[in-house]
């Protein structure tokens, strides 16, 4: 992997590890926080590779901008992402978070520099 991509992925993982239980954010919000607003797809690639990290990355807390579980196919089973979110008190219906705005965590606001 390109060293620049490794650094970016590590920065993504550092942000994702700060998302509190019972909260979620989206790929674009992480990209924007990292100063690369147009790289939400790269954040998705980082989430796809998160299971290779020695230190746990709660990738289940990262969804798309509409609160949909678009990354669910990258977990052990297609239902694992939903199970992990529900365990944290987040309700899901048809692969979408119910009351997404209530659970949304905005890195730029929550992690003010």
C-alpha cells in the first residue's frame, strides 16, 4: 500500500476510534474532518480494511450520509453491522438507522481543535 494511503487510513482509524458507543458518523464527515472533503470513498476503503488492524476499529459506527448500512457486506456476516449497532441501542429498519440525526456524531464539532 502507498505510504500516503497508509497514513490517511491510520488517520481515519484514529477518528473512528473516537466515535462514542451509540453514535454514528458518515464517510464524508470523516473525510471533511481530515481536510480531504472529496475523499469519502477513500474513507470507505479504509473501513473495508479496518479488520486488519491490531487495535480494534469500530467500523460499524460509520454509515453513509443517509444513515444506511452500506458497508454491511464487509463484516463477517451481512447482519453483523446491524447487530453491533443494535447492541449499542441504535434501531435499524431495512438497513437504515431510525432517527439517524439523533445518533449522528459530527467529528468537526465533537473534536474541535
